[in-house]
């Protein structure tokens, strides 16, 4: 006779970038679901029967969750008491690997950013699209700031002592994916994969293929902060017919 089951409701959060979504996938998939990792961690609790997470809300590949929920039933061996809430929490978290966090050399990133300021041919820092043949690659970067940021997700990670950073770019216009490629390159400098001087070399190459595909930052961290107009532009009268 199996011991009585204990039912739990758990809440969990995740960055969805490396997962196929929250739901379980077959083990031969390139990307697994969050559920795969939860149930693998639950195996370490040595239940009598495998633990199944019943997810409350489905999320697709790449989608993040600040708070998803699932219920699960646990049957322990005869004579073993049910897990307390604290025991289950610490048991699952112990066997769930946290996302790897790498430190950045922000000083080197700021040195590299100085080389992007001003007017340059940014051919290396753009992706090609249908407009590329008709668009000048010359752009002027007016401002690049790399500053500590509270981050709208930071309070969810206070227990890990993480420092969030904000990179702000200002220009009259940007090329297709230029900002994402500049951010990815500056992060590579911060990680020690490139030296600040490499920025100058990449600009001089004027070839989008010179930048590794991995140097493009994901779109999920990109925000359009504002659009500014010169006051003179706002009051310039239109010509007849315009």
C-alpha cells in the first residue's frame, strides 16, 4: 500500500531565453522546457513515484515569467513524514542550477564605448536587410552611457547580490540592429573576449561579417526610451502640397 500523497502549490520564475517554453519536451530536443528541469530536480527528493508538475500557465519559447505556478503530488517512503513547505523549497532550489552570471569589466567597456562616439562608417555594426543597398552606413553616435541601474527585475534577484547595468545610446538615427550589435560587442569587451582597441579595428573593417553572430545582444533587453525633436523642426512651415 502506497503512503498518502501530499499536494503542494509552488511558485517559480525563470528567464525563458534558453528554454523551449515552460512545458515539458522530449529529451532529444535541442532546447528543453522549464518543466524538464523542475522534474529532474524533484527526482533528487527520492519520491516513491515520479513527481509530475502540473503547470498553471503555458509560456512559449523565450518567454520569461516572474511568477508562474504549478501543483505537484509527492509520495514518500513508508515512515517518512511529508515535506514541510521550507523543506520542499530548499530541496528543489538546491537541485536547480542558477543561471550562470558573469562579471563585467565596466571600465574596459567604457573605454571601448569612447571609440564608437562620433561619426563613423558603421558597416560592421549593422545587419543586412532590404534597405541596406539604399542606406548610408555613416551614422553619428552622440552619447553612450554605461551606468548602474536598479533594473525593473532587480528586486527579484536581490538575494543573489546582482548588479544591473544600463547602456544608453543617443543618435539622430541608427542602422538596422546597430544598437544590438554595439551592445553585444561592448559586453564581449567586458567579458575579456575582446580588447577595447578591437572596436577601432572593427570599424575600420567596414564589413558586417567581421562581427561574430554571437556578438549581437538579444532583442529582449532593448528599449526605445524617447524620440526628440529640435524646436525649429516643429515650427518649420510645410511647402504647398506637402
